């Protein structure tokens, strides 16, 4: 199904004036403005979507997360996106998303809500998100690492819709060099719980980064998900993704 990408990215505000013209066509904001339609998939848990869009130069991967506990899981734990242009679920191309563990030296803590509000409000995660954006993501392929900085990576809070959005813009030329290209590609979402280094949401971390209490019928299922490894593959038609923004 096709949906429209919605983002609050204002990357140009962070670019030096002299570099705006040179970088404008390569930014996430410019890509989404030109290619607003995406092919979307429901993944992992209710309210989480994988949105894909592409043109001749780039593949955009947008992971949109609704549940507060799962949002904190992704912000706190390492998450990797694996892309296999052969569709065989191989881990040849890995996008490593930054997590709190990567920026722990930049932020000592995320501000806790006032004690009287602690049962109903989540902590202030804006400093964490700012640090993640400064850190950027990494694309690992063969024996190389490509840094994906502010032009190619962004994580944001969509407060209006209560979402956390990850955006990664990947140069397609790297993916198209795969020797076994297929019409149906695969993308994997992996997050391995690392209790030793970064306790997951719901555990004693002592750092103020806990999500709000989980109530309701889904409490048990989301709690089980928080404490388990996430390994999910999605197959998609690269032609459908390439054609998402062609006029009908």
C-alpha cells in the first residue's frame, strides 16, 4: 500500500550558508519533498511501519514507531537494518543506527519528569535525539564504512502523532553493484538485547530513560517483546518502490 511520507525535518537550518546549494539536492528534506509517496509495511508491533521510497539515486528507509516502550527500546539498544538486493536475507549491507550507548559520553542522563508526574509522563528524550543526530548512522558493506551524517540520516519526535521516526537515505549505486540483483529485495530489522551494557526498558537502569508504565491488554505482549531479540525480514518489490512517485 502507498502512503505519504510526513516529516518535520528542517535540515537546512543546520547547514552552513555556503554549503546549502552544494548539499541541497542530497538532503533528506529535498528527497522527501520530491518523492513524498512511499510503499509501507507493518512490522514488529502494532503501530510500527517500514516506509520505503526510491528514485534513480537513493533508497529512503523510514522506520516509524508508535508504542512508547518500543520507541525507548530502539533509542536505547543497537538497531541494524540489513538490505539484501538478492532477496535472500543476507547481511551484506548493514545500516547501523545510533543508540544511547553510542552517545553516552555526550549525555549523562535524560531529564526525568517531576516525581509527581513520573507515573504518567515519559522522560525528556530531546537531548538524546539531538545527540543521535550529531552522531549519525553508518553503512557497512564489504570492507568499507560510509558515514551517514545529517544529509543522509535523521531521527525525530513527531509529537503531533506520538511517533519516533528514523530516516536513512542510502546511495542506490552501492546496492545496485550486488552481483545477484533481484526484483524482490529484502530488508531486515535487527535489535539484540544487550543486558550487560544497556538494560532494556522495563529493567533497572537507574538513568531516567524508562518509558511510561504499560497498561491494558497489550502489556504482556509488549513486555515480552522488550525483553527479546528482534529479528524481522520484509521482502519488497524494488520496482514498486522505484515507481511509488510516478504519476498515474
